[in-house]
């Protein structure tokens, strides 16, 4: 038996063997606990007293007493639960009462914390508590390091007094100090943003941390992360996004976040990380700058899909966006096939009808529209 194996003796009534004890003992063994059960350990001719007291109990880390309506009436179990005997045993090992029936707990065990099991078919939580008791484990959360707490407070003070930038080297701060503060949503938002701005000055920044912050409830945090990735592109950062993730950010309720997300979507599309069609998700966004960024990005890569993607913006009325679409059509319509030419005509007609479109834009669109219609004549 390995030295670190925990041995336990199970005191029980024979009537409880099949309904609970054998299956319970097997579960204990699966957890590295050597459960001592008489049917496994004793053979005909063995001394009952020697086997139980010299082998079963003497070397046990714990003695599990299964209390049931049967066991509390058994003379042998009552002998094992004798107060004098329990006093001797408790000096060597831990006594763990396990109550499986609605029965009276013997007086000798009433001062001992017991584990009650009400459902013999489903007792995972209770079983784990018993295993923890055998191994001497506790579910109590660990205490935070006093050193870490003092260190966190020092960062707070330095951020509040704008001393961090000059104190980074002298104070011995590293990235983990700032990551802990930034990811702690119980910290003040202004403090977290200050910490993030300092964190992004480090030579190496964790893509995992940035990924977590993309869904942060604070708009300034989300916007800062998106702008940072746009300005300092990296393959590790791009791996944070798929089509679903970037489209979610492009539908953010905050306009500035959508602007930053749309710029980043352009970067991802240009690097082949997402399809350009994702850019059409903002085709009806109320902020003109968002639509203009997406249109400009679509036009940068000229391929057979470009005109179809631009058609999704047919209701835009902002004059710069209309100018971008019009310039694209004007530069390429001679190469259009019949389907594309008809699509361009439909697109221009829609732009002319767009609400709040300027008269100058409408006039220019009409002139180009006439050229397209007359191009085949």
C-alpha cells in the first residue's frame, strides 16, 4: 500500500451492506482511501477481535460509523460505540458518524459532528465532505496574501497621485500587479482605466487579459482595448476574434465602441480573419462615421463581391459615404457584367431616394445614373 494511502474502518450492520456500505466503500477506494470492510478482510478461521481491533481499527486514519435503524440496535455495533472504547479510538483516529436513517444518534456520538445522507442513490456532496474529512481538507477559501494586499494598495495610491509612470521601476511593479487590478470589477472604474493605460505601456501584453476585457461592463475599458489592438495589431490579438465576437462588438450600444470595433473589423477582414460581409452589420447604424469606415474598408479590396456588399448600404444619406460608393461605381462600371451594371443602377436609384440625402449628392448620383443607363446604347 502506498505510504500516503488513507485507511478507514467502516463500522456497520450487516443489513446495511448491500443497500449502502459496499457501494460506499468502493467509492472511497476510488478516491485512494483503503476502506476496511469485514467481508473483504476476514476469512473463515480468523480471530474476530484480532482482525477488527489489530488490523481494522489500529492502523486506521478514520473510523466511519454507519448509523441506521438496524445498526443502533446491534449489540456488536453498540460495543463499538461504547463511550470508553470511542475515547480510546479517538485518540488514534478520527471518528466520523454517517447517519443514513431517521434514527437516534447514540449518546457517545452526540458531541461529534456527523454527516447525514438522506438519499442513498444521490449523495455526491455529502460523500465529498466525508472524503475531505478523511484527508483533513477544508472548503474554506484561502486567505489573500498580506503582501499582495499591501502591494495593491500601494498601486492604488500611486495611480491616484499620478506617480505610477515614474515609479514603475523603483516600486518593482510587474504586469501581474496591474492585471489583477484591471480584472477586478469591484475596483473603481476610473482606477481600473488608469491601471489599464499603464498596463498597455508594457512591452508584452497578455492576449488572454485583453480578451476578458472585451466584454467588460465599462465602455471606456472596451473602447481602449479595441483601439489598442487596432493600433498595435498582433496575430495573438487577432485570435481573440471570430465573426460572432466582432459582430457582437459592432452592435454595442455605445457609439465609440462600435467605431473602434468597426475599424478593428476592417483590420481582421484585410488579414483574412473574418469575411468582409461582417462589415455590412453596421449598414443602418445611426452614426455616420461607423458606416463610412465600413464602406471605405469594403472598397479597399476590389473583387466581384464588393458591389454586392456596397448595395447593403443603399439607404445611407451621409454625403461622404455616398461619394465613396459613387466614386467606386464610376471607376469600375465599364468592367461590370450585366448583373453588376443593373445592381449599380438600383444602388444609385436608392441613394437618390435616401432620406436626408443632400441635393448635391442627388444631382451627382443622377448624372452617374444616366451614364450607366446610356453606356450600352
